């Protein structure tokens, strides 16, 4: 009788835990490239929807960015002079086409630190030029997951 109860409870309780456990593993198993791509997809989508990403998508973006970087952003945005360039694009404006044209280089990983280059490709303009932005993005392991810790303009291609 005792074994029947244990077996029954196991079949009732364990399946309820599996989806949460699987989600936890998926979150921590994202590569640095996945993290950077997902962040810029969400971030640029918010900008294109005329929303402030860190107000509208803060909870979701916080899963992809270190707490240190979020605090840095919060401090900078509260300064009297504000922020002169977008904190995560290192640019004063953006091209709406960037949302659908994100490429991420293979990560260079050294221990718990990774670096990727994120290239945001803009729409074609007269003269067949694009407004592209290349960013050097540094990631670290925080809470077992890769998170963005630094963003610097790498190269602005026209």
C-alpha cells in the first residue's frame, strides 16, 4: 500500500515539475550568441513599437542583461543631462530594419566571459547604401546564464 501511494504521487507530482525544470534548463543553456540575438530582437521590437524597452519589456530584458548594466542604465537615465546616445545601440537613432536584420558572430569565450559582434543591418537607401551598426557586446555568466554586461560601438559601416 505504501509503495502504491509513493508511485502514484510520483506520477502526479513529477510531470508538474518537468515543464518548469525544462524552462530553467533552456534559460541557462542559451549560448552567448542566443542571448545577444534575443536581447536585440526584443529591444528593437520595442523601439519600433514606439515603446521604451526598459519600461515596457524590463522583466524580459532583465533576464538577458546583468544587474550591473541595468543599474548603470538607470543611473545614467536619471542624470540631469540624460543619455546622449541609446545605451544599448551606442547610437542616437536607429533604423527600423535592424529588428529583422540582426547577425551575431561566433562568441569568443574565455572562462565565464564572452564577446560577440552584433551587426544590425539597415534598409537600402539611395545609392544602395545601408545604415549598419556593429557593436562589440561583452557577456558574463550571471546566475548560471549568459547575460550582456557591456556594449560598445565596434564599427559603424555606411
